[in-house]
C-alpha cells in the first residue's frame, strides 16, 4: 500500500510539472536562489528529483532530500548522476553552513511544525545564503461552479485533511520569525480551463466526501457538472502559488536542536 501511495504521488507530481506555467515557476525559484555554477543548494522534499536535475544543468551542486525511500529510489533511477538522500525537512543530512541555497516546493503544508524546518534551514545555510519556498494555500482554490456554497464546502473540507493547509500564507511571518532578512513574497496564479485539472477536482470531491462534509450524491453531481464544463470549454480553476524568498543573516548559526527543545517545552 505504501508503494502504491508513492506511485500515486509521483504521478501527481509529474502531472503538476507538466501543467502550463510550471516550468516557468520552477525557473523563477532557481533565479531567486541566486546560485550558479560551483555553488551548492539543497532541494528539500525533492520528490522524483526534477528540480535537482534542472539545478545541476545550471552548474549547481544540488542535493535532493526526501523522507520517502521509494521516492528517492525513483529519483536515483531517473537521475543517476545526482545526489539524493533520504531525510526529513527537520533533520537534514548536511553540515552547518554547508549550502548556499535552500529550496522547498510544495513541502511546508505537509509539516506540522514548519518552524522546526526553518530552524534546520538556517543551520545548513551559509551566511548570505538564500531560501526559497513555494506552495499553494489549500483554502484558496477558486473554482467556477453552479453551487458556490457546495464548492466552498468541498475546498475547505479537503483543506482540512492537510497538515498545515494555510502554511503558504504564513511564509513571510515564518521567515521573519526565523530571523531571515530581505523577505519577499509574491503570488503567481495559474488559470486552468481544460480537462487537465479534472483529476485534481476529483481528488477535492473525494477528499471532502471522506470527511463526511458532503454526500456521495453531492460529490457525483458536482463532478458531473465539472466534467460537462470541461467538455464545453467552460471549466475554470484558478490556483494561486505563493513564492517566498529570503536571506540568512550573517552571524552565528542558531542551534536547531536547541530550538527544537524550546519548542517541545512550549508545546
């Protein structure tokens, strides 16, 4: 079952990588990292490794990290020359101040305590190193539908299944609280009108139904409408993607393990 779950996730990530605007968004994240030939960067939650490979094409010494062993196995198979390691965002297998860039794409919404991940990011980043975070706010998926109340219920019920569904809107404050400098956030909104988004819509409806927020009949009826809209070229979905970038302040590197101990006491 675990392997099937990983296979499904890889399929979804591959599909997301092929969506209009996805390549441009990845390129923006690489530019914001500010790393070039001979510099180093870690891609946290690297998945099947596409970003690591694309950074390597730019001459960057890129390291991909993901907690899923099967995901890392796929990445190593696809990009055998790249450096991939099994680890979570809060325990990176890197020395203090050892990388020039830190990138995390569609990761922080999966973390119960993103503060811990940012403490670890500060630990591994060299002074002057840059961090880039990308992700969607799961409460802010805009879908045209005949029943806006039902649609709002579906979106919010699906969001409630995510560990930290609103992490993206917190990027700025999280980075400021973690003592990063020059924090900047922008939103790039993807607009989709074709059948490519039907799997995502199906997932939203299925997730909402699994929580009991809607009935099977409501889910089926809503999806029938969305499929009809797609056939008639009337489907509309807007997906805001938040992109945040910041710089690590020069000076002593905080001890991430000490910060975690403080968080444990507070919790």
